[in-house]
C-alpha cells in the first residue's frame, strides 16, 4: 500500500493519500524524579512509551473527495482504530518502498471551504497499540 489509508466499504473502499506535508511528532512518556542536588532519574513509562501523532492534510480537492474523507473520519467517532501506512526507512524491503503500517485513531479533523467545489481538510492521527 502507498502512504495513506483506505476507507471502509461504506465509503467506497478508496485509497486516500495525504499531501506531501505529512508530519510526525514524537514525545517519550517517562517517569521523572528530580533531586535537590540537580540530579534526576528517568524511567520509560510502559512498553510503548513514545507517544506519536501525525498531522495530515488534504488540500484543494474536489468537494466529493473531502466529503468522503471527513465522512469516513466522522464515522469512526475518534474511537475506532484504522490502518495508516507511513514512510519508514528502517524497514528492510528491497526492492520496493520502505513503508510500515500502524494503527491510529483520529482525534481531531477539520474542513476548509476553499472556493467553488474545492475543499481542504486537515486531521491529527494518534498512534495506538492494539491487535
């Protein structure tokens, strides 16, 4: 699969590719103990201790495409995880694209009404660890 995600059957099982401005933010979750003399002790919190979020955009696309993307994300209600394929240079696949598929939920998305029948949408995906 190329970078992106696939909508459910109810939305035509379309492959959706975000714009090239896909961004990823990572924040380790740690337990931190600081001491009066300036020393500190750090410990990773949990097995999957790095919180990852992805900002994706779908700029200046036909209204029908944006309606499908937003409708699909809205149908998930922010609780249902879906597969999202991202670039990953650590995957040893030769020849072929270096990509990996992860589970995400969409906590936040918005639509911008550009002009005529062209809209844009942005979304934030949060990586989750589940089967």
